[in-house]
């Protein structure tokens, strides 16, 4: 989700709320990201926003997986500049994770099945 507004001086201000909304939804439903080990599957635009918000929420470790390894590398490089939390690439294995985040297009189209590793 993105928002944009016109400032009083005529310039524009915009922001992407995917990450903030994701963390709020987790907390609203009883999950607390602080200190958690998190698997993030999907390192595109939404995944990047979620990763930043999770780190700002104080997670302990973020494991990122995407079918496109260049996306993972780009996101890890972006996140390294934040200096918050431990971030690394990893497999889509949720073993030992407190929270698993699906930031892929998987499940957005009717009839597409989730991979077996995401079934709980």
C-alpha cells in the first residue's frame, strides 16, 4: 500500500506502508516481533518494506529467501546500511523461526497452491 499527499508548498510526500501495516497486523493478532527469528520469503518491493519494518521493530534475526538470488543480495545490501539486527540469506526452511512471512505473489491468484514448506 502506498500513499501520497501534496504538501502546503506544492511539493509531494509519499510513503509505502506495507512494512508498517504488516508489523501492526502481527501485533494486533498477538505476535511480538521484538527478538524473534524471522524467515522472510520474497525479497521484492513488499518484502523489502516488511524487512525494514521488522528490523525497526527489533527482531533478533532475519533470514531472507527468494527464488531470485540477486534480489536477496540487493536487499541484504540495503539492510546492512540500517545497522539493525542480524540479516542473512537462507533456505525457505521455517525450522527454528518464530515468524514466517510470505512476501511473494504466491496465494494472490485463485487456484495456485502454496509450497509444502509453507503449510503449517
